[in-house]
C-alpha cells in the first residue's frame, strides 16, 4: 500500500496546474501525480488554437467573452461559472506566462487569434503548438517542487470508497467518501493500493469512443467511468463536440489530425467539393459560427451531396503568414501531397471534446467527499450544450486554482483510511485472445459513430443501447475471468462512456447545442441538465 496526501490522476493542463499550485500552498504535503502513459502524452499536448482570455481591453471586455460563451452554450451554461472563468482567466494565463509559457507576439504585444463563436480576437497561442508549449511549461515547473512526485505508466483502475470496506454503496448513499485508488503499474503489471487524503480526477476526455477523433489514444474516459462506478454524479454526457475540420483521413489514422479553427479565424473558407462556399446558408457568421453549427452544416452538405469531405480553402492566404502561424498544419498537409497554398484541404468533422462529465461545483468538488475533478472530465457548467473554442485550457487553469482553496480548507481534518484490502485477482487467468478486446473496441466505435453521432434519432439511440448492452455483457464476462490489463479496463470504461452518452441523449427530448435529434428538432423553453 502506498500513501500520499494528495493523489492526482492525470498530468495534463488541469492536473499539473493543480499540482503546482497545491505544492506552493502546502510544501509540507506529499503530492503524487500519476499518468497512464508517458508524461506529456495528453490532450493538452495536442491543443492547437490556444487559450481564450480577455487581453486587449481597448476593444474587448469580460461582458463580450461572457456573452460569446453563453451563446455557444445554447442557454445551458451556468452564468455564475461563466462569469468566474472569464474574469479569473486572464490572471491564470498571466501566471502561466510567469512560469515560462511563451505565446506569440507581434510588435511587442500578444498576437491574439480568432476562432468560431468569438466576437473579438482573444486567443493567445504559440503557433499551432499551443498545447505543446503549455505542457512543456507545466512539466518543467512541476519538476522544480520537492513535494511533487510524477509517475508515468501508472494506470488508475478504480476509486476506493466504503464499497471497498464491505459496505453497500448505491447512487443514493449519502456521504460516499473517496480514500484513493487501485492502480496498475504498467511496467510490472502489479496492482497496488494508493491511499490518499484527497484525490483529484484530471483524466481528460473520451474521444476514443468514436471512430474518428482528434483525441490521442489516452482519451478513453477513465475518470468519468471510475466516478460513475463509484456512484458519483455525472451530467450532460450527451453533449459531445465534433470539431468541424479534422483532416480527411482515408488511411484510418488514429487520432485524426486537426486543422485548427484558428485557420478559419485567419481567413480560410469552407467550400463544397466543387468549390462553392456554403456556410452562408446556415449562419451569418459563416465559417466562424460556433462548432455545433459548422459541424452540422458540414455533415448536412456531405449527406446531401454524397461527398466524403468538404474543403477548407486557404489559397488566398499569404504563404509566409500561413507557415509562420500554422507550421505543423502546413507540414502535415505537405506530407500528404496537399500544398495548402495551391490546393484546398479536405476536412471532415471528428469527435473532439466531451462537454459533460463529472458534476462539480465552483470549487471542483464532486458529489463524493474528498474527491475533486478538474479539466475535460468535468461538467462545471461553463460549456453548457456546446463549448466555445479555446475555453477548455482556460477552464482547466481556473478550476485548478479554485480547487486549491477547497482542498486547503479540509485536508488537515482528513485521516488516511488504512483498512482497504488488496486488489482481489482470484479466479482470473491470463487472457489468451487479445482479439476479443480489440474487436469489441472497433465495434463500440462503429456503434457510436453510426447511431450516436452529429445527428441522432430515437431509433438509432435505441439500436445503440441494445448493441452496447451486448458489448457490456461480453466485456463484464471477460473482466470477471481474465487477469486485468489496461486495454480491458479502457474498453470497459469506453463502453460505460458510450452508454452514458447514449442514455443521456435519449433523455434529452429536444435539440440544443451539440445534441440534435430529428425526433425533437426544437429547443425547449425550460432548461435542464441530464443527471446520471
Ligand atoms: P488531458 O490533457 O487529456 O490529460 C489527461 C491526463 O490523464 C493524462 O496525463 C493521462 O495520462 C491521464 N489519465 C487518463 N486516464 C488515466 C488513468 N486511468 N490512470 C492514470 N492516468 C490517466 N482546448 C483549448 O482550450 N484550446 C485549444 O486550442 C485546443 N485544441 C485542441 C486540439 C486537439 C487536437 C485536442 C485533442 C484538444 C484540443 N483542446 C483545446 C481541448 C483541450 O486540449 C483539452 O480539453 C484539455 O487539454 C484537457 O486537459 P486535461 O488536463 O483535462 O486532460
Ligand atoms: C482548434 O485549434 O481548433 C481547437 C481549439 C479548441 O478545441 O478549443
């Protein structure tokens, strides 16, 4: 059994920012950050566009950023949370700069980019590698604290609660408490118990539940699934954001390569395969409308025309400007024989971001005592039914700071729970057919992509639920009889996420933001979250 004051599951923008701030606040406390693969292999690392924050007060102000966020959220965001994130955001970004993050400047001032749904240029960025720069900064900074330990290739399996002490815990049990987590060391396959006073889930998104996704392979919704199994509260899981412009990927690369929305902010225009702009038919903001609108418009054009992709036309943009701002995108296109200055870039929507997740309050507290959550795995109320571009990194920074306040208040009153039994692997044997896992994973992706994608209806959702139920049963059988592997756990977690997305989608009998169903095409007057 290992013991740490604070266990952080996840080392992206959310987990590392919290670790740094907590280490500074309480140097006497031991903080352990675990990541399931290499340090730095996170969604954060792949962020392109940047971080949204009100910066140029001559033209921008908090009210504009608040209004844009609420508008993108399609009336489901919590105005109090939006207010907090927008107003605290610039201070948090400034701290990141003080820690060493470099954002592009022009003539001595920050070069602010524009993305869909923003009424002003307010995106700080580092070329098209903003996430890489943030991840680098945070890892370097975290490495300077004696009381932070970073351990890679440690996979969190399950959260520890009273259930592990032999009590019956259900969704209505009051005062569920988290005591840490069971983890698997991927280098030895050993399963260990880590007990902690406070546990932070910062596990990122679940994009791998769909066939086409911009999310790296670590994005398997482990945190949302673990909290659901521990009987914690989740909400708004139906709001899955599809990014309008992933590079068309007939070779089936996983993940799909993103062509940042910042490229449209720089003037690129969406066109059909015969070169006609089409976004004017859908929204007056055209190619820079919020993502839900643009992704649905592309999906519709592809279906009407029977095309596999639409085009992004950048040919009118100055080559030096383009390569200076988007070197990674330029080189990726070139590597596939597409010269963005001479050819239009083929793009398709791909799953990009989970707007719902673990329900937390304005200080990151989950419904389980001593368990906090931060980053993409949460539902804070900021994004509502659709996230505004570049608000995710911002949310991670702001909430990481707020959680420090809440943890500091309670940690001195918490004792370690030392009676947790070791993981019980009795009755399990070595898996002899990996194909059972890989095939189920493929089936899951097909089910979710075919039936729970951008456009939904009751028949498709019902079909998804019955197919998912079968996969669930087969996977549980495998789980009961085979020795555990992270692959099996990831499959199990993805099936849980697929189920939660599908069930929430079926519960929402309206179309709002990212959830569009042909059976209920209108938005209802009353607002509600889908609680699971
Ligand atoms: P992540 O950065 O994904 O980190 C998750 C961590 O959890 C990892 O360390 C992982 O190893 C760990 N983990 C997961 N499960 C386990 C487990 N079971 N055990 C142990 N460790 C575990 N947002 C913006 O605001 N601006 C952008 O420009 C932008 N561009 C994007 C571009 C791309 C291609 C993608 C994919 C996303 C983009 N986003 C952007 C979204 C944003 O990057 C993510 O929402 C954000 O980085 C999530 O941060 P996080 O800390 O919550 O999770
Ligand atoms: C992008 O660069 O288009 C991604 C931005 C985001 O997801 O916020």
